[in-house]
C-alpha cells in the first residue's frame, strides 16, 4: 500500500483517530511505571493502525458515529500491540518499525507481562460497551489469534508446509483481528446480519492479503523503509508463501537450498535464496494469491452502502498490492 493511498483514506477518519489516541493514552495509565513505559514505547513507534482504522471506516460507512467506536478501536489496538509484544519474544526479533523491539530494550519478561496487561486492559474496556455480542467477537478473535500463534510455532522449521497450512496460520494469526475489527463496526451500527457478514468478509480478506504481501516484502522489500531486517522470516524458520512457491517451482538443487535454510533457520544463503525466489517466479505467484484476496475484499465492500467511507474501503483493497512497507 502506498503511503499516499493510505494517507488519503485515513484522512477520512483523522479526527476519529485523534480521539482513539486520546483513549489509548488515558487507558495506558497504571500504578506500575514499567507497564506504561513499555506500552508507550511500542505504541509510540507508530504503524499504520489499520485495525482500528478499519473499525472506524466500517462504523462510518454504516452510519454509526457514537463514542463507543473510539473505545473499541483502542481495544483492537491494545490486542494487536499485545500480540506484537509476545510475537517479538517468541521470534527473538530485535527490530520493528525501524527501532529496537521492546524485548530488545526492556527484556523478555517485561515484554510478556506488559503484553498480558494490554490483553487484560482490553477486556476491561470491552466490558464498558455493555454488549455481550461485542465481548463474544473479541474473545473469539483473541482465542483464534492464540491458536494461530501456536500453529505457527508448530510449523517453525517445517519445510513441508503447504499453501493450505500457511493460509490457515495467517487467517488465524493476522486476518482474524482484521475480521473482528470490521465486524465490530457493523455491530455498533446495528447492521443486519447480511451486512455484518459482508463487513467480516472484507476484513478477513483484507487482512489475509495484507499478510501475504508482508511476506513478499521479506524477500523483495527495502529494510530501511520497512523498518525490519530482511530475511527475518527465514531466520525464524518460517515457510512463508514465497518459499513454498519457490520450492514447488524450483529445481531439486534449489529446493534443497531452501529446505535446509528453513530447517536450520540459517541466513548464510539468504542472497541465493532471494535470487531463487525471484528466478522461479515465486513472488509473482504470491502476489497473485494476494490479489485474489484483495478481489474478495472489493466484492464484499461493494455490498455496503455507497458513500465516501465505503469508497475508502474499496481504495484500501484496490491499492494494497502497491504496498512497499
């Protein structure tokens, strides 16, 4: 997604996002100084805030402009931030969004425990919405995300992972919170079931496409622009779609190079593997898979009322494949 595209869409909800930021700052308050310090460190790193933005765009598309959208958008961001804290510990990551990860700066114990704080604070906040349906959606999403994390852990260093297994992980680990964010916007607007499902379909497809493109950028991105180390997925032993496609399309020798790197988590052959991924057309295969998901998102968005906000949703999906960071 180009920065100009995302900025033009997000400008539609710029004032709303300021309200969300105010909620986030207020609800990060804690009597334990380290909690606030670590939380503010990772949240202040920025990022696209696509999940809360999606909730806000869906809410406005369906005509809801009540204050609860700010609270739930902050809840979604807290849940996402908690997953990042835990992810970086599990993956032993050292760089995110161009600076040291929280675990690198504060240590693994602090990162895990502050992640737990953010999860529990999110659940405190969702109670304030006073709707069992909202709690059901977020509890289910959090559970599925945790399952996705465990699935990914089980798949580490597994060079035999196929596309179905890969998609199962990212639809649980990444796309589920996109889906929940979109569905929450519809629930707040008291949308009819068909519209609610269309919103959820949009979020799930958008989140899947976003992650697939993210995996492309691990082999075809700019480390400075992305704010993370290229080859991190390989270093962690993750068989992402570019590698799965390259092994399927490559020669026996090329498959062996990739398989050994996945199984060992070694990046000594990173330059060669990047070349293999490009030579075999694996990046194009992966982008086609992302395009298919983006198309599903566009189809779902077209079921929503036609207004400036729904057109923003269409623009997000249509321009996703131009993402470079």
